[in-house]
């Protein structure tokens, strides 16, 4: 970027780093253009098509004339379906006027942060975290406070760690379960312990990102932290259709929140994007009330892939792999390779490791630095069994050259 261009950009724009995910995607495109067979395991996107019954619902909506602007808060049939879903599946009592539909969970979280946070506030972020959490918090002028759990803790922070991080400036706590990038799932007992810590702090709000809710391998019902009485009135439950229904391109997310906060998010969204696409919302309402069998089949396939990937990756010397209970990611610790070289490249950190694997094995991973953990890389197993097996084979052949 030229000096002149930099002088014209805001400090905020200049301060946003390039997305590691987009960086790896561009590297993959460049290498493919040169004739290399690149396997991308960097995308946070199910490799399944949207279920047929949901696509048909969208097509019917188009036939019925749902092609116009929608209320900012969401179509009444969708907000009703969301409120019923929260009650039925999550034991959450949100009225229809406490629901706000957005163009994805990312926008929902941004709406909430812009409504609650400002300069001088602190937001506790469970680390590793989804890449956009940090940027969204900083966008408000607030300060992110990273509470970190490594692989030995299954990447799950404890209630005591949360307690130790609270100050008189803490305004918000932000986390996901099941988690992106680690796949870790907080148990009911772990969430209750965290809720008990936060319950006495009436000015701290909890933002619970539950978009991977349906990709849960525990065999137990998903637990929403907002279902605990001590924090239910201060919890914002975020969800969407991208992961559980393989609707990433439909751009449809939602939240349940205290009404005064939902109203604020409604006003903010009205100045940015207004309402989400009408036919997407009609399809979303249908999806929430329809049979979840396609979602469960997708989950079961991810579980088989997870087990296969853990077995294959654990056979590679130096990789430390845990046993995540959700989402479709593994987050292995690769720090055993730091300081090693193939004679040309020295691996100093996770960024170097991810670049090395891309350039030498033609497999796209994402450095853990993007998620707040410099020792790890994120591997998405949203790919075919054949691709996954070949990718791990290539990774193994590449790392054996590092001495």
C-alpha cells in the first residue's frame, strides 16, 4: 500500500489485520493457478449442500412474492419460530420482541457490541476465540481481555479464570460453545460454574455464540448459559443457520436478548443493513420447524471424520491433538516443530508452520495466531474422507523433513 493510500485511511481500517483465513484462501488460489493440487482445510464451512426441503421453501417464497424489504427485526413468522425454538430446544424464554434477525451471527455480535461497549469498557474473551471477536470489540473502543486455556485444558477456561479476570471495567463476556476454532464444548456443569461467578455482577453481560449447537458429539442436550436463572436476564444468545443447516451463503443469523438491548440492536442494524433477505428468512422459518434429520446426518458424518482425523494426526510425531466434542475443527499444538528447519525454512511459530505446509504439502491450514493461540493451527475436516486422508499424508511427509 502506498504512503498516500495509508494517509487517507482511518486508524481503524489500518489497524485491521488481513484475515488469516482469506490469506490462506488466496495462497491456495495462487498455487492452483500454477498447477498445484491444493487441498484446503482452512474454511469454516460445511461441505454439504443446503437440505432440499429448505431450498424448496426459499423457491416457494420467491414464487409467493417474497422479494421485498423486510422489517429490520425480522419477518414475524421467523421471529416467532426462533422464540419457539429457543423455548423448545434451549429452555430460553425470549418473547418475539426480544428477537432480532440479522445477516449472520457476525452482524449480530457486532450489533450487540456496538450497543453495549465503549471506550473504557473491558470485554472478557475466552481464548482461543473466533477471529472476529477481537476486531469487533476493538471497533467499539473497548479493550479485549483474553482469558486463555491451552490444549491441556481442552481449550476451556475455568470459572476461576473468569473470576480472576473481572474488574470494575468489565462490561461483557464473549465466548462460543461448541467453539470455533477448537471444537471444545462446555458441559452443563462448567457453564453453571461460570454463570455462578457472573451472577452477582449485575453490570456484566454474557454473549453466548451457539451457532455450532447442532454439531455436538457429546450425546447430551446442548446447554445454553442463558438457561441458568442467575444470568438469564443478562445473556444474549446468538445463533444462526450457517453451520447446522449448511446455509452459509444465505446470510442469516439471530439473537435473543433483553428487550431494551434488542431495541438498540434493531436501531443500529437499521442504519447498516436493515432486514435480512426475505426469501432467506422464509426458508429459515421453515428450517426451524422442519425435521432435523438432515442436520443429524451431517453431524454424524462430522463425528466419523473427527475420529478418523484424530487417529491419523496423532500418528504424526510432534503433533499434539485433543479430543473435541463439537463443530468440525481440530486445533493441534504444533509447537514441537518450532525452531526446526528443512534447510531452507525455519519454523519460528504457527504462522510459519501453516505457510510451510501450504507451500510444501499444498494443504491449507489456518495459523492459531488468528485465534489467539500461537502454538496451534486450525484444521477443518469439512471435506471428503479421501481429501482428508491425502491431506494428512502430505502433512506427515512434509514435517518429517523438519530437523
